[in-house]
C-alpha cells in the first residue's frame, strides 16, 4: 500500500518512511469444506472499507498543524467512489489522493454531507460533515478491493498545542493502526496508549500502536525539545542478532524494531469440524519490491497444504498456485525475494513483476490439515498454534462456543452464528494461541 516513485519525490520521501487490517468484510464466508476453496461474499448496500492506517507527521508546534498520510481500502463490490469524512473542528488543506496499486493521482473533490447522501452507498452520511469524494482508479472487483492513499494537512489547535515548553498531541483516534511522528529535536515524555517507540530514518522519534478494541483510542502524547538533531539523531542500523535474554531463540533485532502497526499481512483461519483436523485460511499480502514476480508460502512442518488459490485483490485477476520444493522453486527462476530451504515444501504463486512505484495486493487461500495443532480432545475442540502475524483471526466451526483462550482476544458473532476471535499481537514474539471450544446445546 505504499506509493511509488511516480509520486513527486517530496511526497514519496514522507510516505516511504511508513514502515509496511482488520478484515471488516469478507469474514462471513460459508464454512469451507476440505475440498473447496474459500468463497468470500461481496459487500453490498453501503460503503465498506478496511485496512485503515494513519501516519501523523507533527509540523512545528506553533502552526498547530500536522500532515496526514491515510491509507484505506474500499471493499464494496462495484463501488466507483470512496468518501472520506473531514473531521469536525479541523481545517483541511493540501489534499491529494493516489491509487495505491499504480501510484498515480486520483480525481477527488470535497463535497457536503447532503451531496454525499445522493450516492446510494452513503445513505447514512452525516449532513453536517464534509467529505473527500475520491474517484477510484477502477470499480472495486467482486471479492476485491480499491486501495487508496489520501494526503492532507490538518490545522487543529485543540488537538495540537504547546503547554508551556511541552508539546501536546491530544487526539482520540478511531482508526485502529496509527503512527505519530514528532518534530525534529523532540523526545517522548508521556504517552497514554501502549506504543512502540521508533526512530525514523531522518532521526525523528515516532510513536506507533495497534488498537484492537472498539471505539476511540484515548491518545495523548507529550514531548519536550531536548533530543538530538541532525546526524547525531540518526538510528543505528538494526542488526540480525537475537534477544540474548529470552529462554528461547528470540526474534532478530531487525524484526523486533519493525513497525507492527504497519505490517501488511493478516490471516483469517476458518476452522472446520475438529474431526477433520483441517482449517481453511486466507491471508492478504502486499508486494512492493520492484522485480518480484512471485510469492512463496512455506508449509509449516506437521501441516499438509491443499487446494491453494490466489488472486489480485486490486483487479480480481486469478493466479495459479503450485506446490513445489524449495529446490524446484529456485530452478523455476521465479523471484519471490525470499531464500527458501531446498527441502521445504512451498506454495508458489507467480504474478506479473512489480514495477518501480507500483504495488500489488494478493489474497492467498488454502486448506491445512494439522493433527498436532487442531484436534478433538474428548468433547472439546483444541486449536493450539503459534501465530506470527500482528493481526490474526480465528473463526470457530458452526455449532461451537469458546470455553478458553490463553491469548487475549476480541470476540464477535458472525451473521451465521459462528464465533470470530481476533488476536492482535503488539509484541514482536508470536502469539501462542491455545483456543478451546465445546458444542452448543441444540435448543
């Protein structure tokens, strides 16, 4: 979802410093059988969106202004426009909008809530709110997405101000993935939301967090100007060394210092009846490295993958998925940008090579059979699996209810009655999910 070099250099520099979704739609799939691919229903009836991420770059405090880089994804099949509300109390300027797939600018205009309501998908628009109306590069494909990046500057003295010598950014945030970059020379001395503290490539300090719960995150950041600037502020290159204190082989420093809120992969597991030891899953992934023309998914030891499928979310283009060994993948000359063990079993998905300044987002689906991690223990379902992504979801099979979850999760009920558990992991270590369930009593 990053923009490419087709955008002006000054814009690209700001966007590129992003590091790299709740699945608000496509989670109500009919429970997939072991022999079927996952079929995801199209959204309809109202504007729907997912994968929102916001980066706030605080400008000089005396301006009370901040630059916003906002990524969001339209998911209503057939939609040709996307409406983004302008927050009340903020004055917006310097707006520009880009297609995340091609990096090319998109047509947009600011419209009133009354005007927005004329679109059937915006029937519930607030008449007292103005909206940025974006003309999408292409109509959202069936089961697909329209990825957009909006750049704008807000001036809001109630959210961003000086309290004596202390900079204050006091802004409740409804978006679930956010990053705030301080002006040069400022250090964080207060933050009300548990966050990663990271250093940008140019030495500025940033605060980044995932907000798994519902409602707004009550963010208040306080900072003072006594940090280093210029070359002295630049971060050291992250190394490949692993944590020396962990009782296990910890993650590399490079992985631990990656911005969790911006990682672009997320996975949804659809558990089939536990007697099968099988679960279908899909995961979404954005490729932005120029020259890469394939994706490699290494099959975990103890699991058997079957019925792989894939398509491009931006266009709906179906892709061919083939399972092979690591050695066969190397021989195929497909550039996945990854090193794979020659003996590993790999699901390989070729696609058109990514060009400089472009990105492509894929949805990969497959069925796994894993008797060790998914089983029936007497009358109890047990799903015991380490999940390495920051954003994971597990959907129980029909007729089951949760009795235990070792890892904290948010819980929701799908329209068809199945339980969905979301595991958002803010830590660089994997989430060791131990989930148990029992059958519901038939009324």
